[in-house]
């Protein structure tokens, strides 16, 4: 079988993760690396592929079937537009852009040209998320009522000394971490139409928040709460509960999401399901039927790569579209505004 030739722009941590996945892919292969850094030269030599300093050089010399943009956030828009103009399919790492206004440029060009753009919200490709969505969509929980979520974890001091910008405005867990959670909530519960938030820097005293409490209203009428902190010594985060990324210690009995309907609840990622056996006899005095939904855990980056290959070939539409990526960013910006102003921020859905 002739493999799909995919280049990776950006040889940092996420770029290296994509390169590792490409090395094991049954349908895709690494064709080149684009990165001007000296470290990238060693990586390209190790992988046995050519190295280019710019996307221009790549397109002129060794055009791939698709390109993964794992470059710094501030380059996402210009590089994505360049690739779309060249009719090159791209997997654009999240966030789609640094601001909503910039992200709108990408969405407009996709709409105008039909460009193949997959946004790299890799958790959307998680088998855990797929199974949770299957349960929610089945109606077993009844009418959705509430979502409770958390991403509470402790970032060590060197995380901030290694990159001092993480202490300043424009960083913080709302902008850095919350965008992952937003897409998961939208997948499971539908569109978010309003947010409210409190933020605090009381623990680290950096100019940016270390903790946030967020309320959400969904288009279907359900309400949600989300606790976010990068200074809470807690295991209640996706990384520490899902066991998908082996870089993190994991705790199999912990959950980070609970989805509640008027007939039952699903806890994620333990997949503990509680439902009333007789909907006509529901009561808090009555016992639930209890079970655990079976699933197979696997690396979502691997599934994302195979999906990207299908998008390149025209056999699939992007699971996470440019419009999805923009809406995730729009909600994150609304949370930041809500925390600063104390106002409820209403959102436009598309």
C-alpha cells in the first residue's frame, strides 16, 4: 500500500508526538520536517527525512500530501492561509488562532475554497469520548440536565521558570488548558450559549489566574459547572484520569466529568453508569441499576492521524472543523471576559 505522505512543521513536543505516531501509522508516513532550529536537524537525521527551514521550501522542493502545523500559536493563521492557498490539506494544532478575529480569517477561507482543514483537538478522537457520546446520544440518561467537570492539577514551579511568559497576561489555565475541555463539553452536551466565571490568583500571586470557577448554559437548557486550577494538588483532570497519555501518573478510580440526565448519570472516564430501571418509577428513594460501560482505551493522536489521512483522501470530513476550532476559542475568550467583568457573557452559535 502506498502511504499518505505527511510533513510536520514544528519539531517541539507536540510535533514530536505527531512524528512518533506517523512512525507507527499503517496508512501515513513522515515525509519531511519543517523547522529552522538546530535541534530539528538532529531529529530529521534520526527519522531519515529531509529538513526544510520554511513551508515555502517544502512546497517548492518536496510537496507532501498533507501538513501538520505544530508551530507556535502566533504563526497559525499566516501558515494556515499559506497552505490553503497552495491547496495543501492541513492538520492545524489548537488553538486555531490567538484571537477570534484572526480565526475568522481561516474559517472564511475554508468556506470560500473548501480547503481541507482539521483542527487538532485530539481528545475528539478519544475512544473514551466516542463511547461517552454514544451513551449520551442513546437516551439512556434521559433529558440532559447538568454537567459537572474539573481540570484540577498541580503544575510544578519549573513549568513557570522555564517559560516566564506563562506567568503573564495571555497565559493562565483558562487560555492554555480550558480550550480542551470546551470541545469535550460541546461534543457531549451540545452548544454552549452563555458563560459566567470567577478567577483567582490567590495561591501563586502571578498576574494571571491560577484557579477559575465557571458556570455554563447550553442550548438544550442544561447547565454546567467547571472547576479549573493548575495549583490544586488533585487528580481530577483528563490527563490523570483517562490514562491516554502515559507521561502522567494516572488514577483509575477518579472521574473528571459527570453528565446527569433525568433518568441517570454517566461518570467519565470510569464510565460508571447509573440509570433507573423503570423511568415511570424514578425517585431518590429508589435504587439505580449500576454498570460500567465497556470500552477500549487507545491513543487519540493515533486515531486523529488516521482520520487526517481519510480527510486528505476525501473519504471523511474533518471531525473538528475550522468552525469548531473557532467556536472553542470564542467560548474561551468569553470565559476570560466573564471573569474580568463579572458579567454573564452570551454567545452566538454558528
